[in-house]
C-alpha cells in the first residue's frame, strides 16, 4: 500500500510526547462515562466548572407562575445568557426553539399540585423521551424527611439507574417543604444522601451558616437553588456567597424572571458565578444593563 511503502520515516508518532489526559473540571465526574461527561459539559461551563442554570419548571405544580405566563416572550429572549435551562418537557417542546444552545435539564418527577402533599411524587418522564429531547440531564425531587421520603428516593435511584444505562446525568433536587428547616445539618444530610445513592449533581438551598460544610461533604457538584424572590443585590450576594463557599453555580428562577430587568439580572448573575464579581459591582452592572435595555425598548 502507498501509505506503507517508504513512508515510515514521515509518521508523526511523537514518542517523546506523553499521551494527553483530559482534565474534567467537575467534582466527582472524572470516572463517569464519556457521554455523561459530555452532557455535563453542556450544563457546566468547562472553563470554570460552574453553571448559571435558569429554572422555569415551576408550572409543573404551581401552574402559570408570575413571569412564566408566556415563556416564549419572557424566557426565550434571555436564553443566550444561560448556560443551562431547567424546564419540563411540555414547555421544552411547546415554547423553546430547537436552536437553543443551552444545555437542557428536564424535569423528570411530578404528580401532586400545590393543593396536595407535594412529596407524593412519581417519575413523570421516560428515559427514552429524555433521549429524544437530547436532554443534558434529568432532575428529580427528593423529599428527605418528607411524608413520602422513601418513595421520592426510589424515584431518584430508578432514574439514576436509567441514566447510567444511557449516559444521562441525574440531578437530585432537595425539597424542604413547609416543615423542614434549611440549616447546614439538614442540607448536609439531604445532599449527601442524594450523592451517596448515585445522583451526579445535587441542587439545594443556601444557608447562612455552614454552607461550606454542605458543599465539602457532598462528593458531587452542588448547584444553589434561587428560592423566593429577593431584591437584586441580595440575590447577587447570595449567589456570590454560594460559589465562594463551594457551589458549582446557581439554578435561579424567580430571582431572574421576576426581576424588573431579567436580561440584565441573568448577565449580572453570570458575572458573579463565572468571574466571582463582587455583589455590589454586579449590582451596578445590573442597573447599567437595565437602563440600556429600557432605553433600547423605547
């Protein structure tokens, strides 16, 4: 063959150069399969190992939440500023353009509405459908200490098994409900259980004292839940504290889409998460961008 005859001296084997080993920036992910790591790289920005996830899955138990009445008008325009989008499959198919470049974390559990006991959830998504939607990850609610704790944990482990079979990560979402506290002891318990039972990512709330112990005690990435709507400076401060204390980013919803200027807010959050911009500086950026957007809309 022509490739063999007299060509051995031109081969570029570089025997003096060791084979490259990929450095994957995400905590606990170095032994995962290639496909799962590739999906995680769509959710967490490889250059920082962090994410700004935009959560808009509230309607699966709350209905048309304020700010999400028209996802096509309120959310789609700000998607370019998100690393990932957390939503239901119904919203994904009905309202999110297929050209969306953000990673998609699809809500995989559900059942009761806010009128019933929320912990009584079941799996509401088949792995085949997650693959059809090219989901980057699947999210399942876990109610540690809730009335249906074991059932919700079983939902998660079932999803973890399916995800491992097909290379789709599972995000365990710790749900506190009305009766459970949000202190470091409880959050440490809930996040560690999710990680121990196989979740590749855990979403939980921030606590003022001991959050760095929560993140340190969890062997997989923790993403901070945004929670209730706060004034913009307070939300940016909370995000800064969370990533400074070990969180691998935020999954914010109401603190972005219920902001007076959602596009400005998500950009300011991005600066905090990926560049550790101080909260006051990020807030000034928010105000500047909000003014520019308002002027452009006139």
